């Protein structure tokens, strides 16, 4: 069976985090396994997400140089915080 381009895979997106965390109920997990068997684009999403999680979970925090920290904080303040009133 091939992936039908008109098929709606949104149920995978909704269940992806629970699936990858192992928190998906048994029946939905079976359905997802069956879907992944036949849907290459969804398999790519799941595999890429797993690899990303694996990669970043092995990383240690990186200490930013002071100048980079300062610039980052300034940028975040100007883009996230509302301007201060005079």
C-alpha cells in the first residue's frame, strides 16, 4: 500500500509527542504503527524527530561568551518585552 497524497496525517501530528514518549494508549499506538508502515512521509517525520531528540539529549549546555549573552538578552528584551513607558 502506498501513501495517498490526499490522506490526512494530522492525527500523527497530534499524537507524535505521546507516541515518542511512550505515553500513547495501546489501540492508538497500533493504529499509528500501521499508518507508519504505509506512510513514508510520516515515517520521515517520526524518524527525524527521534534523531533530533537523541542528538539534543546528549548535548551538554554550552556557555555563551559574555558579549553573545549581552547581545542575546538585548535582542530578547526588544522583541519580547513591551517598550517601557517614559
